[in-house]
């Protein structure tokens, strides 16, 4: 059975620099989803989002833009914006698990506050996986999206925010719209990335929708991919999220059914790293921002080394550009 591999978007990680470098040195991903566009109530596109989606920054890649919103006007605005860049599809994020997006971090004391203030509070939460339980709002946004634009709509979801059953109330609504596909990360929002994936709950989704489903969650090795293929034989689209950042070799290894890394593993990784590092060094201002960016990436990169904990610890200790470059060179030399 043929299958398609997709890159699940991770905010702050899978931007156009990462997508281009991963595709150049490793390949294996058929379609990349860009990190979400979030408007925060203002109908304007940040420069960082614009750069990330510019066609000239994504040549040779199939990229699908994504929006994070709980507001129909915002959805329509982003739909028209991405269409102006030549994109035909917009993916709607109902999967982001982070409390500052899905739930208010500290529920405010709203007594006596003006309606405008209450509206601002409401718009800062209840997005991503926190929107899944709000079937009325989901229906309203999809209705306007399909009646007021000709954008192709796809979905990226979790099973729910609090429970795995929340999505089962949404699927009948989604079935009334010509949605291209629904990618489901088989966790709840509350889990963040902790605990196991809920495979029985994902099977329930398969059994309760007419739409095409994509699977997402814990594909971290070729063996794990085969395990999921056997568990869900009708699924032919597979999303890789954190597993792709931790191991950029993984998609090509899955495609070629390789159980061993290539002999030039460290040479390829070094070229990949240097390309990313050079790109971020040019785009970020000051060594603090550059180091912070690279330190975050190494939280994932360290996984492919023989002693991940030690590698990550050594990288984190590098407090200057010179020290960072020397540490990376040493780490890669040791493999």
C-alpha cells in the first residue's frame, strides 16, 4: 500500500528554513504544513508569517498554510490572504494544546469588566484543542468559510481538550462540509505531549466519519511507523511532528524501509545543522537570540546521538557563539 508522509507544524521550529534544509539534505516528506498564523483580533499579517509563506521561500516544496483562530472574520481574512499568495488550501488548527491558547492561563475575575474587555479575554483562549468542545462555533466558522470563500479547508485536531470523546460530537458536523481531510493527533490537549497516544479513540474516529483521516502522534522510528500501519491499515497519510525535528533522517528511512542510518550520517547532519545555523544567524539579531534558537533545536537533535542527555547538556552550557560552534563541532565529531 502506498502512503504519504506529512510534516506536522510546530510553532517556532518548522519554518521555511527548516523545511528547505530538511528537504535538501534528507527528503522523504511529501507535504509540509506551515506553523499557524494567529491574528489576535487584528486583521493584519505579521512579517514573520508573510516571510514563511512567500512562494520564493518555499520553492520545490508542497506547503499548506495553517490558521489558529476561533473567529470567522479572522478565518476569512487569512483565507483570502493565503489565496493571494497562490495557495488553494487552508488548514484549520484545532489541535494546539498549550493552555495560553486553549485555556486562559489564570482565569480572570470578570465581575464588573466592560464587554470589550470580556471579548478580548474570550478571544485569547478557546482556540486550538480548546475549541473542539464548542461545536456551535466550529459549525459557524465552517459555514462561513464554505459559503463566503472557495478555499479548500482541511483540519488538524486533537481528540479533545479534556477528554477523547469531545471529537465524536464534532465529526457529524464536519461530515456536512466538503472538508479535504482531518489530521488527528491521538492525544487530548490536556496531555500536551505527555502520556501515550489513544489508539482506540483514533479508531473510533475512523468508525464515525466519512472524511479522510490522517494519523499523527508518536511516529519516532521506522519500527513505530510499521506498528501504526498494522494497527490502522486503512490510513495512508501519516504526519510526523516532533519525530521529524528530533530525527530529520526518519522520513527517508521510512520511505526506503531502512533500519540503519546512512554511513555518512554525521556528514549529512553537519551540513543540515550548518545550513540552519547560518540562516538563523542572518535572520536573528544578537547572539542571545541565536543561541536560544539553537538550544531549543538541540533539545530534539540530541536524540540521534549516542548519549542524548550529555549532548544536550553540553550544548546548553555554551553561552557564546564561539563556544557553541566549538561544542557542536566536538559533538558531531564524536557522533
